[in-house]
């Protein structure tokens, strides 16, 4: 039986256009989903949009739209961005969908029936951009610590979730599941938040109507975060498909940015417990992508749209850069110069060179037909090591290490060709042996790199004459030495990645 593997991105707010921060999480989730499909797992990859709440209602008003129109337009922009970036999601959830309303009402009704929701009056300092209340102590000079904007004093009658009841259950959960939140530093941060003491939290609003109605009191809608988090349960079948839900839950892997740790590592597991469900299997927390040392923000005017970089680097140049250069966990700095350097080194030079050399020699000296690899080759061990290291790195959600392991194999194979100089050999068994081994490495690289660069790897696969597609292969078999059968027509073709000039050269040239 294939193992179920359920992976999610946060659902993105529809008041903001897709930028490379959103794309970073989504491309990472996509690469993991693709890796797990190669492993033969039964994958459910979910992304989507978060469409309710005050922030969306206000943005819609400012744009002269209804909230639904605002949501429809921006949700479509996210879907288009993901299509452009070759994101292979299985499901795109929108929180305005009826299936989601049903799931939210069912889950929170359950928490209510179990005695974890009660009525009260709330007044507090609210950041509209975060959709969250803050304690005075958490503010920076009276401003929201994340957005740096003034908070507003809100007071309303609403229902409270008895989060305080879950202090010990949450600590027990994290004690029994030490890997549930990764990396370790983020697990400690979550434990710190829980140990500080948890207060009951307000989960409904009467001040707006743009939300999921509370089933037991129609004057209220659920506060947007309590509706949004439940999307992960909705898509697994909560409230509509009990068998599906049993299959996927709690085997979920949430990928999130560090800004939403409190919601995913404290509130969400507690909500699930209140409804009698198990907390998520894994939450992987990554840092911010910074531009010029600052977090991208609408107000900071430093947002970069994925499409602007795709224009220069291509889809796979974009995907490879973010997966390879941003270490998953800490903050990462984006720079255009760094992106050119990575593209030239890994793609134009290492991978591009290897394919072009091999295809040129096979065309000129082997009659265009790729020879089979030898059973024993110095490259066979390197390929085995690359696969093992890549498999461990994907398992640990470290795409940059998985790709580094793959590129080490590419660099070593280029060095092997430089040592053996096949371009100086006459046609014959010695030349065939070297070229067969190099073609076998290219075949294995096409499989190992397909989660990062699906279109490029399909083209590489085709150029060495392999039938089908690398993403239809199954690991570990497809990484075993000897899979290139030989006797296949090899095509030279245009360079996969033309070298890019640095910005200085561009302006001066
Ligand atoms: N709608 C909520 C999430 C609800 S999940 C149940 C939200 N949306 S968001 O549009 O603001 O996007 C949040 C996610 O986008 C972050 O957690 C992160 O994954 C990604 N990023 C947004 N800006 C980012 C950076 N500058 N850098 C890296 N990732 C960033 O919060």
C-alpha cells in the first residue's frame, strides 16, 4: 500500500498579490510533493487562498469591489502564478467555498459541544494587517511588531475558545512528539509561548459579516484565523468524507513562515484537540525572504512578483534558485546578482556543460547513439552517494542540501570527463565506456533534479533518448546504476540554459 503523504502551504490572503515570499513556500512544498510522488507515496498537495476577514473586506472597499469580487480576482492571480511556476497542487482551496463553511461549522460546533467555547466580552488592541489582537507588552512603540503599523482598540461581544485549558495537553504532545515542530529552535519557541501561559482567545466577531457564520449564534461570524486554519481539515474531507479524513489525518506536513508559528503550533493543535482530533504530524517553519535586509511588504514597496524573475531566468531557473540558495529555516536574503551567479554556476555551467559535452561527443564520435554504461564505474559510487544524501535531505525538508548533493555528482562527472578527455579518444570501447557512464549520470540527475526543475529534466531525459518522463519514475529503483539501456538516439539541441550576463556587463555592453 502506498503511504499517504499530505503536504500543505499556508493559504494566502487575497488582499495582496503573489510575491516571491509566497512563491518560496509554494515551490518548496511542490518540490517535496514531487519527491514523494517519485517515492511512490500517495500524495495530497494542498494550497489555496484565505478570503474572509476585516483586511479583505477593507481592501475590497478601497478598490471599489465587493469582498467576493476582491477574493475572486486575487485568488485567480495566485492560481495563475502557481500555474506559471509549474506547481503541481492536487487541490486549491478557497475559504469561501461551501465545503469549507461546512467543515468550519462542524469542527467548531464539536469544540463548542465538548465545552471548550464560551461567551464573553472582549476588548483589545487589534492589528488589522495581522487579523490579531496584541498585548500591550508585545507592541513596538505602540505599533504592531510585525507590520510596524498602529493597532486599534476594539471591543465586542464574542465567543471565546478555552485555549488556557490546553497548556498541559500541548506540552504533553510536544514532549511525546519531539519532531512535530521543526527546526528545533522553532519547537523551543512554541514551547516558550505555551509555558508563558495561554489565555482564552476570542474566536468570533459581530463587527463584520464577511466570514463563516457561527452555527449556534447567527449574529456572529468566526474570526478569520479560526476559519482559515481549518482549511487543512476541509481538504482532507472533514465534515464531508470521513474515510478520506481518516486516510489523510493526522499525516499532514504543514509548511509555514515564522510569522504564523503561534497559530499553527499553538492554536491549531489545541483546536483539533478540542474537537477530539489529533494534532498535525509535522509543522516545518521557515524564515523570511529579505530584500535589501528587509522583509518584503506591501507598505515597504519592495515586493517582487515571481513573473518578473521568470522572465529573466525561466521557470526552472526561478525554482532552482529558491530551492538551492535559500536554506530552509533561517531568514534568507534575496539578491538579483546572487540569482545570476547561481544560474550561471549550476545551470549554464555545470549541468548545461555536462549535457552539451556528452551530446556533442556522442553525436560526433558515437554516430549519435548513446552507449550503455559499464556495470562497474567510478561514477556508480558517486551516484549512489548522491541519491542517499538527496533522499535524506528531502526527508529532513532541506531542499538546498538535496540539490547540492545532486550538483556534486554533476561536478564530479565533469571532472571525470576532464581527467579522461574522451574528446581525444577515437571511436571504440574505451570511448563508449566513458560516454555510457556519463549518460547514465545524466539519466540519474534527471530523476533526482525533477522535483526542482520538472520541465528541464523532462527535456534532458528526452535528449538522451529515454522514453517517458523522469517524473513517472520510481525511487529507489530509478536511481540504481545501470538504468540507461544504451542504443538510444541522443540529441544535441540548443543550450538548456544560455549564460546570463551580470547586470554591470549588461549596462556597459
Ligand atoms: N492567510 C494567512 C495564513 C493562513 S494559513 C491557515 C497568511 N497569509 S499571507 O498571505 O500573509 O502569507 C503567509 C505565508 O506566505 C507565510 O507564512 C510564508 O509562508 C509566506 N511568506 C509571505 N511573505 C514572506 C517572506 N517575505 N518570506 C518568506 N515567506 C513569506 O499569513
